[in-house]
């Protein structure tokens, strides 16, 4: 995997948020998300819920890939461990679901800490392979430790609490968690901490000679990202009520990474576009043909050729180009 | 016409009009097609088996004119991608968007368990002709999940264990894929075999998709077993049988297997190396019964291959449920009546050639046949009955309540009797 498509185009993003127009757009999107359950049939609402949950996972990968320049293939495992712990707590031990989810997120964060301690001193393809290997270990454990994980058959949950049992109210519950979390992450990547991460991505040695503690910054970023993946895993438990090794396997990590890439690495909000594109495409295409994985594959190839910056990244580039073209005569300074 | 009368007559006319207008809708609702969601893996590791699920299932419905209980039957096929998360997603879509009246299918146990857990919450009838996970019709029974045409994993390995004891075998070595389906089949065998005075001299668990069995075969040869029991599915079964023969073990230690080890999906492409393996099942494609041979001929003519377990059990499952739908004149919307009727329906005329019925837990009771792989007149290998055990339930000779007190079979618990 080359690192070129992972180059972010977010330089103007922080500025554009401060513009009233951007705020208007965000308000519009939030409004649309709020009225969605009123206009969509219940199955589609569940698909949108799934999109939101996977957006969080894709976002967690984007924080590392887009802002710290570290592409992880182990996030599926972190995500899945959170689900496993939550379901094990509720089904096998008979505990409370909220405590279960909290424990799941805690476990995911701790696991991310372990991954980080082992992987942050590497970069590029070595980081990719190391996280891949760590993820495979988790998958192997989930598959073989039958007494705890149920092996191949996985674990079944006890269902959602009654007040979020139907699709619409669960959707709102997820939205209420995901929206502020997204805002927090947005603040984070545009904070001095986020800028430091970007500095590390662009030149690790320069940041080191400037006196920044590079490993510590990367460690914190990885742990935060793991926390986010853990939240996604916890929400997924409520959504799916089931976990099996397929939730921690490599393809889970890859599909979340593809969501981040499709939306645009380093754009953060692109994760939502990417997750929506992939999940909706999967649902729509598989209704018509059994060859839907091929269709998805071709779509990815086309995106990589024509919009390696991802959908959001591409759109931003186009907007930026148009704006500079129109504004040049008036403001020669740009 | 005074005001009151005007209101009254207008109201009546309108009401009558509404009644006339709505009548066709009611009639149409009655005659609306019965929608069945069939989930089969069309992509992923078991896609070949998924194809046969669709073939077997649609073969029955074509022969029934796509009708049951006076209503048309509409089948919506979805790909579960051999993945439990996808299976769940598709189940949700079939139930919530396509509004199916019932679900059928799935091949891998994990996909079936995921879907079963989902329908537990909403009561949609779900029929599982292939999913064999013991507990779905035992300790964790779900009322609306019925194994029409299917069997529970440990149900068929017990008769073959009993048969082995009768042949005088006393020391068995077992080699199996290391996952729940394998643990359960081996558990059934090991428990019956040791309770009957036999001894398990070794159990070897190998990961799914093992390409080289030589380390295991070497150990198998060393434990001085009278007989070997093999439990593999798909390509693993093909490889084990081939390597068992090429290591020369075939002539030294007789090989017994679970029903899937010599299923047509495995031995279809094989030669003499698969000859003489003894297994047990509810169905033997080489059985000399008119109903069985008629089915095998129809299927072979249409798809140019002998039907496998996947095709066969979905054909029988569809037949079973169709008979129940006929009995209630197509009123599948009343789920309680529908499920009760399915459970009460006996199937005397299926390709099994022998009558079958359900036990109290939604699992069929079969006349189990002991089968041996032999060459048929076309030079192909198939399973031919050499013995039988009438009326074998998933609980064998145990009392259901007592039986379910023991833990489910796993790697750690194989029901082996301590001596």
C-alpha cells in the first residue's frame, strides 16, 4: 500500500468550519439525520444506524491513518473485543448491559494500549503488518478459546433494553452518542495535539528535533482511537446482539479502512460518507446480484483511480479550486 | 329530506360504498402470495453448498407448482456470504423490508445461530434443514425455530458408534475439525461408544482448512486403534480421505465417518480412495427405495449430479412445510397455529422413503441408516444402506430432561464414560 492516497487535504477544513456557511451545512445534515426515521421504513432506519456505528469505527482508523500517518489493520480486532466483552458480560455472566458495554470499551482501550506499546515505534508498511499480526492473534484467540468465546459459533446477546428496542428509538440513541463524539474528535484533530500528530505524519525526525515526545503522542492517539473503536463495538452489540470471530477478523479491519479511504483519509467526516457509501451499496447491490462483492471491488478500484483522496477529499479539492478561480480577480492575494 | 335523514342516508351510502370498495382488497389480502425468504451462501467458503440449497429448495417448489394451501408461493433468495453478520443483515431485510412469512436455510452453524437469535425476538418462523447445532432444539430451544428436514449434530453419530461396537471394535481414534459441529458429532460418538464398553484412544482436533494431515495420520497410526472415526466437511473431508488412503491406512484400520464426511458434495469427484467408508444418516442416495430413487433421478437429470445433503434436506424441508401449509389452507399469518401444525405434520412420502415426524423439541425422529460408500452402475460412488436403526431421536436412548442436564458437547466435554 502506498501512502500517497493517505495524504490529507484537510488544511482548509479547520478554517471552513468557522465560516457560517459550513455551520449551516452541518445544521442541515443534523436536521436531516433527525427527521430520517420519520420518512424511512424501519429496515432502512436500521441500515442508517449501522452506517453511524461503522462511521465511528472508520473515524477511529482515520485519526491514526489520516492525522498520524499510521494505517492500522488491527482495529477490527479492537472493535470486536469490545463486543465480545460486552456480550460475555451480559449473556454468560448475566450482568447489566450498560456495565458490559463500559467494560467492553475499557477492554478495547486497554487492548489498544497494548497494540500501541508494540507498534508505535514502527511506521509505514511495518506498522501495517504489525497491527495486522496483532489483530490476527486476537482473531485466533476468539476462534479457539471456545469455552469463553463460543468458538466459530460466537456468542449471542440478550437483546436491547426495552426503551431502545425499536429501530427508530435505537437510531436516536446512537445519534445522540455519535454526534457529540464526532464533534469531540473534530476538536481533537484540530487542537494543538492534532497539529502535532500531523507534524509527526509529515516528518517524524523534525518533530523530534523540535522537542516533541513523538512516541507519547502516537501512543495517546492510538489509545484514543482504540477507545473510539471500542465505542463502535459497544454500539454494535446493541445493534447486532451477536458476536463471532467474523467481527474481529481481518476483513472487518479492511472494510473499516476501506470506508475511511472511500470517504477520504484525513477528513474525519469522510468516514460517514465512506461508511454510508459502502453499506448502502452492499445492501442495494446484493438485492440484485449474487456477484455483489465483485461490484464492490470494481467500485473501490474506480475510486482509487479517479478519487484517491476519497469522496470528501475530492469534493473539497473541487470546491477549493472553484473558489480560488472566482475569487482571484477580486483578491489577488488569495 | 330533512337534515337528519340526509345525514343518515349519505352516511349509509358512503359506508356501503366503502365496504364495496374495500372488499376486493380483503379478497386480495387473502390470496396474496406466501413469501418465503431463503438464505443461502452464494459467496464465501461454502458457496458450492449454497448453490445446492437453492437447487433443492426450488426443485420442490417447481414440482409443487409454486403453490401451497391454495396460495401462490414466492421465494426470495438472499446471499448470507457464509458470514454470520451478513446473514443477520439479510434476515433483517427479509423480515422487515420484504415482509416474508417465514425464513428458510443457512448452511454454516454460526450463520444459523445468529439468525435464530434474531427471530427469537420477533417470532418469525425459521426452518433450518442444514444447521445442526444441538442446542437449538435442546437446551436453548426457540419455539419458532424448527429443524424441518434437518438433524442435530450428535443425533447420527450415536447409531454408528453402536454399530461399531456390534462389529467388535473396542478402540476408536477420532479425528475432527476443531469447531462446535465437530465437537458435537464426536461427543455423540464418544459417549455412546464408551458407555457401550469401548475406549477412545485418541482425539485429534485439527483447524478448519487443514491441507496436510500427515502429522495427525502419523499419530493415528500409533495409537493402536481398531477403527477411526472421521468428522470433516467439504474440502477437509476430501483431503483427509485421500491422504488416509495414500498413507496406506485405508487397508489397515477401517474408517467410519460422520454423514458429511461422505456426503455427495465430498465424494462426487473422488475415486476408489473413498470406497468402503461407513457412516450413518437419515438419507442414503443409494437406497433401493422407489421414492429415493425417483428423487435422485429427477435431481440428477436436472442438475447432472447426485444430490448432496444440502439439496436433499432443503427439498424435504420445503415438502414438510408445504404439507403443513396445505393443512391450514395457507393461513400462515397465524404463526402459532402454523408452527403447531408443522410440528404435528408427519411426512410419509418424502424421498427418505420412510415416514418421519418431529419430537417435542422441533427436531425430527428418523429411521437412521448405516451406509457404506460403494460404486454404482455408472461408476460413481454413493452411499448404500447396510443396516438401520429405527426411530432415532436427538436424545438417542436417554430421557430428554436427564440428557439436557449434562453440559453441551465441547472440546473439553465429550461425554466419555470414566472407567
